[in-house]
């Protein structure tokens, strides 16, 4: 499994790239491989306020439908609209073109609750 060390992770298998007060969020390589072929997303609207550990949308795969959980509280600044037409980007490039949302972080101290790549790897192995 690919688990980049420059990212932080949640126990729900989301990854987070933090740049100042901007958090880019997606699902981990492990999560996409467990879900299988991803066919649909239900994503939030830009401007929506989200709360850490609360669902922000759903992901549908051939096998199942799963909630997507917000890793940090804040406001949705951007949604990866290309996933509407090409949801398989999450399967082929989960850490690049397969990003899901970008959040303006409202409570930076919540970052302490996220996992390092090393600690996340212990959960998935």
C-alpha cells in the first residue's frame, strides 16, 4: 500500500495535506483498494461548514456505499468536480487527481488528532 509520509491520516482512511490553513482531503490507497471500483460521489457544496469526524459526503463503489468523514473542521473551499465525470480517478490516483475536497481549517489544533503515515500504516497492516 502506498502511504505517503508527507500526509496525515484518519482512522476512517481519509488523507490530509495541510498547507497553512488549507487542507486537501482524499481517501487513502488502502481505502480505495478495499472499496473496489468507485462509481459515484455525493459531495458537499462549496461554502458548507464541516465539523471534524462528521460525514461530509458519500462514496459509492461496486461493492458498497460508504460515508466520507471530515478530518478537520472548517469551510469547504473547493470540491473536485472532475470526480462527477471520472470517479475512477480515486482508484488510479488517490493522492493526486483523486483528491475530493479542500477545506479552510477553522481549528488548527485539531491536527493533533490526525495520524502520521507510520501510525496509519500500523492500523491497516
